[in-house]
C-alpha cells in the first residue's frame, strides 16, 4: 500500500474555496488561517474557566482546560516534529507525500491539541454524566410532543433518542467548531480532532475491529452530512480515524498523566514525598534501568540534590522532562512501526496504551491519580455539586423544550410568547449563536413531511438546550443555577 499524505491532508473547506494551493507556502497559509480562526475563537477562551480536575478553582497555578490544552499542544508539536524527522531519515518526506506538507503536518497536530477539549461541558466528566443521565431519563418514554408509535418514524425516533442521550465532549467539539461557531476550518483540521469514530446514535454491539476507535461517540446526527463530506475529502473509511489524531491522543495522555498529580500537590492534597511513595508502591519492584528508574527515580534524585528550587517544583520539572522524553520516543516509534494501519485509520489502539513499559508507566500515573486525587473528598464534593447544577439547569429550561412547535416557532420569530412568561424569559437567556444554529437546522427540514418535520424540530430544540448548557463555563453555570434557583434569597 502506498502511503501518500497528500490524499489525507485536505486543504478544502466547506465554504468559500478558491484555487487549490499546490506549493508549500500556499498550503501552509491554509492551515495558518485555521490557526488564526481557532486561537481567536470564543470556545478556546472559555476553556480558561472550565475545570481540568478541580472545579471552580481560584488558584491560578492549578490547571484549567486552557492551560492543559497549551501543554498538550507543546507535546503534540514535539511528537509531530520527531515523526517528521524520522520519516525524513528513513525514506525522505517525498516518499510519503509530505514534501510540501511538513509545516502543515505540525500545525494540524498543534491546533488539534489546542481544540481537543473545546466541547467539554462545565464540571468535566460529571457535567457529561449529568447531561447524559437527564436526557436518558426524560426521553425514556419517548419524545414529548411526538406520536412515538408511528411506524414510519419508529427507526428515526430510536436514533434521535439514543443520539440525544449520549452527550460526549468530543462530538460536541465537532458540532461547536463547524455548526455553532462556523469557523469553516479545513476538513483535515476537523478530522484531526475527531478522536472517536462511532456515531452517537449507534445501538447494539460495536465491531471488535474498531473497539477502541468507537469507544465513545465521535459525532452527532446533526453533523452526519458534514462528517460524510469530511470522510470523502480526507479519504476516511467508516469507523476509521484521521492519522494525525493518534498523535493528538498521545500528546493528551502524556500531558495529563503528570498534570493531575502536580495540581494535587499544588492544592496540598498530598505532598511530593507522599506522591513518590504512591508511585513507587504502584510500580512495584524496580529493575535496573527500567522505565520507572529512568523517569520517576531520576526525577526524585534530582529533586533531592538540586537546591535551586523547592523539592516539589524540581521533582515535577524533572519528571515532565524525563517522562516526555521517554513517552514521546515510544509514541514516535509506534507511529512509524504501524504507519500503514495508522495512515488508513484502522489502527485500533492508542500509541501509548500497550503491553510494554510505556503503557505500564501511563497506567501507573492514572491509577495513582484515581486513588488519591479523584477520590479526594474535596474533588468528589465539587463533582457532585457540578452534577446537581447541570441537572438543575436542564430542569429549569425544560418548559421551553415542552412547548408545542407552533408556540416555540412564535417565540423564536417574535421574541415573545403571550401567556407563557416563564418560557419567554428563559428564551431571552439563550445565546444568539445557538438560536441561529437551531433556525438553520429547522430551515433545512422544511421540505420534510409534517410529522417528520415535527420530529426533527424537536431534536434540534433539545440540541439547542444542550448546546447552551454545555457551552457554559464552570463559574457561569454555577452562578446561573444560583440566580434561577433564587439560592441567594433563601
């Protein structure tokens, strides 16, 4: 099989494509334009007030989603450069169709790393769980306002219920950059952030050959036409992943495995001496020159001997250097070794999750974080509060979801619905960009039969509320909940 990245790295956009660039300078400008659109986007700015581990954290030294994403960006750039260097030495970049794409290859990975968390809701995974649970419960008996036993709609109703009940930050990220913000990014750039390849409406068993790639939903029913076009432009088969996405995933793994522990020390959940003990206990017997000795042991030795900074600061600085060096080297080699499968997107593994020492080291960091950070009472309390906030907001906005089509249509066209003061005031709190996305969707459905139109309209109305709530920052969600629940007045 010939590997030609020119076939994958599509410079086309959904709208306003001019002449297809062919020189390296012209191609680079396409992805520099993507870079500008991403960096100046509101979604990226909001990451500074979305949690990484500790919701509503006031200590600026503790990571937000934005600072985490910047660290992932740096790791992704490092991996991409090392891969290009190795491919150049191995056969020459021309052999892989990369002679005019080296800078673009690097930029695509960097911006995918920066974007990888933009779809995450307030309060992280507990925010995701709250959105999933609420819609599963409220759609269990069918879709309100729709006759759920019409034979010609049965299959579509099942898909819509499943789709709405499987909110996922990765799928929301695709929806955010394409549908809501309309950044008009290149197909290659968006393909690079599609970490999972299962549709959110998937029901039943998933093919074993794609068990890792389809572990979570990757896109929603609302974006299906766009994803079909994206696959066509990047030559991706169904359930397959864009090759550079493997690099973004590895960069994320490298970054957060240490970051969560660093933040826990910053928060005084435990000190660095206790952390070293936890890591050593989790790893077990240390062999001469094994991966633990070359990373954790080396960092601990430097923390005890170098006095220019505190022991904790020195330990984490050294640990990041040593772990990144070792795991980047491993990720690069795995990428090269499995390049044919990675190029097609069928490689059903993460670069760093294998049976060797690299996978073991990553698993060790994750286990220690799970045991001693995520189970800490402060973290669990904030997560439970976040879960309640998200569910509470959905309860508050539910009356607007239950309006008839005619009533909601009047509300969104006239900005007022006489006789429904609560729904009118709730509607006024929604953002314009979310309402515009809803109107655009519904307009495209106007040629459908009436019963089908009613079903799709309901679907997009639920999406409107999901978009609004999931787009909130932690602080805004918390304050909005307090305002609407009148907590300050109790």
